C-alpha cells in the first residue's frame, strides 16, 4: 500500500507485560495466570463473565441453569464428553473444556440464537465438516461432533500458546510470532478447496453501502471504493480462500506449527482480506505492517486494489466496534477505580485504540484515492 507502511501518529501506549494464559484453548492442567484486583485485565474478566479456570463448574443459580442446558446440548451429540472447566462465557456463547475418553476436547455452544449468530455457527460447523475430507494446509482442531440445528460444536483441544491475548495487542508481538502468523495466513490463501464447499461470506457492495448509510464512510469513500470494485470486476479477480478472522488471538503457536481457530467467517474473498486483518491489529508493529503491505501488493495493481478495499472495510468495522465499546464503557462507568502506575483504564485504552484506528483509516483512505487516480 502506498503510505500504509509508515507508522501511525497515535501516541505510544505505555508498556505493559501481558500475563500468560487466557487462551480459549488453554491446557486445563495448567492454572490460569493470577488476576490482580483493580487492573484492566481483572475488570475485563469481570465484565466478560469469565470464570477462573478452577477445574470445577458451578451449576447453581440462573447461570448454572444456562450451563446445564449447554452441557445437555453437548452430551446429546457427544455422550462421553465430561466437562472440566468453563473457559469463556458471554451472553452469546459458552466455551467448555472437557475430556472425551483419553483426549481433551473443547465444546462451543451458542446461547444467542438470533439468525445472524446461528448462521455463523452453522458456517463454522460446515467448515469443520469439510476439513475432515479436505485438510487445509495449516493445523486445525479435529472435529469430534457437531449439531448445526442446536449450534453445538465439539473439537479437539490443541496444545499451544496463543499469539495474542487481545484483539488489538497493546505491544508489538515478537517477530517470530508475526512470521508464523503471516506464513499460516499465506498458506491458507494459497489453498484451493472445492469451490462448492465454501461460499462468499462478504457481499462487498452491500457492506460498503451499509457503512456509508451509517455515516462511517464519506461520499467520496463510497465513490472511490465502488470504482475499485468496478475495476476488479472488469479485470475478473481471482477469488481467494481466506480464514476470514485472522486475528492473532485466533492463532496458537506450538513446536508442531501454528494452529488456526474459529473458522466461522472462512470462505472466498477478494485477495488480501486476511492480510488486511493482520495489518489492522498490528498497530504497534510498523515493520510487520510494511512487510504485509508489500506482500499484498506483490501480485500487481489488481491485488493492491483488492487489499485496499479489504483494508477499508476491516478498519471501518473495527472503528465501529471500538466506538460501541467506548460508549458501553461510558454508560457503565461507576466510581473511579485506582489504576496502577504504568497502566491505563479500560476506557482510556479503548479511546487510544479508536484514535489509532481513525489515523489508520485516514492512511488507507489516502492510499485508496491514490489507487483510483492511477486507473
């Protein structure tokens, strides 16, 4: 991308060492990292409804009833599943770790059965079923059991260290981790499974129009992106297989190789969607962003234009999500809590992230306009 490899102008966030653990696919035999009361991590865990990895499941009260329902859904399709821990629970889903015979498994159960989320879960189940016969070029959890009707999925637990604990890491990941992530994504992008197994999860024209209607894209953004899409349609772009949610938090690193998780958005996209996602979340790693930009442009102008369209959509989505998080933080703000030196409150972190995303979007916008000018 033209100017996108340069660093952003948002202030450098204070250094903070991330705690070990926290991955949705943690080894249940390892205790969770300690949670210091009053820290950002403690508040996030409390806000997300995450239970400590205690090795016991509390089935009492209203939440216990919800867990019992989820467990019944799991054991209906996998009777040998013996729950050990609640790894993650939110209003939308619950993630359980347990055993199936001598193996360890992870069960994912949808709680919010709205049409959008049901479609996502069914798409992910279809992907894991496809992987049984058509193995992707990266390691993925093995499917154990699935029920698309009740949106319940059981897969093997993969050993490894999560590449990032947050959607947007607060500090640059190690270079080796970035290389592993980019390498895994590129192998997925080069894969050509049977076209009929996976659809196109993203309707580009509709998404651009919707973001414009929401005021997230300007009139000029709308026109520029439509021009790039038209040019790509005329040139007949080669659709590319993408993971669809290539966050570092969806990547496990192990000596046996990287493992990609959460395939609910996988399918065929314009080239560079996964690279655009990685570029977006690596805000504190300008060298990695430069590498990703060069890689995305290496196949010529069409690949460059596709990457820029993807980047604008990914950045706009992240801005929207961040703005909603800031609003929730303001609405739920109670009495000010003391924050340890060198740390930021959750609200301050969200505001800094939002500022950086707006800077990034401005950078991508200039690159889009330059690309339109070359057509």
